[in-house]
């Protein structure tokens, strides 16, 4: 999905009379720290300003943005509400209020906040972009196109706007917008590097949709290279951790820990690689009246991170010192957080795909939880990953073809291990190609695995109205189609490093060693 654009404190400074107000220097320093990502320092600075001037709107807004950036969205609403009460005509305040409302699932209120930002500043390109992002999550393709077309018109050098616009709908080869992108690419070196990166992805998508795979792939390689420069990825450490997990979570390990955890059937875990069809599986289940989709919730990574910090060891090393009571406590914490997502549901789908390394721990915590592994042809999966720009530092292995292929091998080997050591009734394997090729039998198998009776609404999953926050938000609004199954083949001739890295796995053999 698209990263939310955050309104900066430039308007906030003016609204608060920052040059002359008490604490002006402290506010400027806090804003600089915030811009540099030093959030603790920025928060202390904003609070110091408010101690001098409790009506300093910019500091209230700054604290609201920090709360959003640290996933404390209810706290963010309080601070942003105070800022707006003090300075109701600052457009960026309303933009950031919309961002917090969006994260809390209050979509119509978020749309209203973005619209208010636009009413206050009709040239606010970021507000149009964020509004368009919400339209994508709702499946409103035409509205999303219009929002991003307006954003581009207002800020025609912003690469991200072009990338998202090409994601929403293909551009015909004679499109004026494609011509505009190509014209901008002639001055690529004059753009900030993040905009160069975004524009490369946009052109890669546009040329790929337009039947020019070699031109498309050249831009995808360039865009990925720019992204790879901006992230930290320790391949040896990552692959080594995956290998150690297999060693620790043996049959003997599970046999010695038969009893424990919580016998709760609420969670359904969907795991696998990105771009493998997981959103489709979640949408099928979320269409059932007894189930709810939680999306890519960070509950397990958060709890596991806390456990590792407390033990002062990484995963899976912490398993050596983890007691049955530790496992039970993790299970209780997980269930409490998951249940809050949809209190009335009998099943809640956790679609954080990168839970796959923790499946052994999940089995100990929640022995009756169901796991669904969605898998897709390895080349199709990897090339789809390579064509997408993911948020922030997320999925760092996807930006170089060799690293991507080697990570896939590590993932597939670990999934083969889980298949061998976890009970058959716990783990269901679903192939994307089978699901799209013979939909209803596979969908029925998925629903039955979760202990639910079949419901016709699962067949009509594309009619289910819910917010989807992944890159497949538009695809799951459509009936089953198979056009994506072989789409990757046009890039095969360009992807030799990936083919070499995948080795036997390029044929889809999940048991290859």
C-alpha cells in the first residue's frame, strides 16, 4: 500500500506565531529533531514549549504526529484535536487528523478531515494523495484516479503520485500522463533521489502494462537499486536466523512441550511471501459473517520484540529460556490484543505474512489456532515483489534479485520444515494458481479448515465492503481472474540473477534442498 503523507510543521509554526511566541527557539529545535526522526527529543521539546505556553498549537500538533508515528492513534486524536481547537484553519492539522482516524478505521471521518484540509488549502497536493489512498482501500478506483490526477497537477514533480496513479489503473501507450512522466524522466537527475526512485517504479509499471517488458524492467532495476541504497539488510544474519529456527523447533522439541498455551480457536494466521494471494484468502474469510479480517497487524512482532528485549536475546535463541508460563503469558497478551480488533467475531484473521518464522512459537502459544500458508509460483511471487515499492524499511530483501531469490529459498525451506513437524490439521497449504483456477472447492477448503460452515458470501467475496490496506485492495473488489498467473513470464529473460538464486525453487518445488 501507499505511504501516508504527513503534514509538516511549517503551517504549525505560522499558526503558533513561532517567531515571537514564548519557547520559539525550543519549538524550532523540536521541529528539527522531529524532521530528523529523533522522536524522543522532539517530544521533550514540544512538551517544554507547552509548559511555557499551553496554547501553542504547533506543539500540540507535533505531539499528535509523534503519537501517530508510534501507533498511539487515540492519543494522537487528543493532541490533534487540541491543535485544531487552537488553530482551526491550519490545513496540515486536518491532514494529520485524517491520518490518525484512518489508522483507527474511522474511514468516513478521515475522508472528511482530508476534505477539510483541501477546503482550507485547495493546492494541498498531499491531502489529495491521502484522500486517494483511502479511496483505494475502499475499492473506489475512479475516485482514486481523480484524486491522484489532481495531486499530480498540483505537484507534477512528485514521483510518488505517478507511482500510485499507475498502480490504480493502466495507462494507454498514448496517454498524456505517460508522456508527462517520460518528459519528467528526461530531467531525472534534477529530481530528489526519492522522487527518482518513485518515478522509476511508475514507468516500470506503465511500460509493463503497455507491453514493453524490457523498458519496464530497466526502470524497475533502477528504482529497486535506489531503494536498496536507503535500507539496511543483513542477508547472512537473516538467512542464518531462518536456518536456526529449523534446528531448534524439531519434532523432539514439540514432543517435550505437548501441553501448554491456550486452547483458543479465535486466531487464523495467514502466512507466506508478499504478493502471493494472501489478501484474497483473507477477503474470502472476512466475507463470512462469523469471521473478521484484522489485516497485517503487528501483534506477534510486537510481543516477540518485547520478549527478546526482556531476555536480551534474539529469536529463536530466546526459546531456550522460555518457560511454559512465559508462553502462556504471550498467548494471553496476543488474544487480548487480537480480540479487541473485532470483539464479536468467532474467527479473526491475522494476515501478517512475516509471522512464518514464528509458527513454532505460535503452535506452543495457541495449539488450536489455524494456519493457512498461501503460496504462488516462485518466479511470479518474486517478480511481483520486485515490481512493488514497499513502505519504509519493510521487506528489505525484495530490492535486489539475488537477495530476493535467496530469501525465497530460506522461506520455502522453513515452510517445508513446518509442514513436516506441525500437525496436518493445523497447517493448510493453498496454492494461488489452484485457488484462481478452481475457486469454489479451494474456498470451501479454506473455510472448513477454520472450523466454519460454508457461507455463500464467501463465494461473492468481491462484494464484501471492508477497508483493505494492502497493495491488493483493488484486486479483491473484482471477481476471480487468472490474468496475473503467467504475467511474470514476460520478464523471465531479464531476471537471470533471480533464476540463478532460486535454483530448483524456480519450478515451485517447496521441498527442494
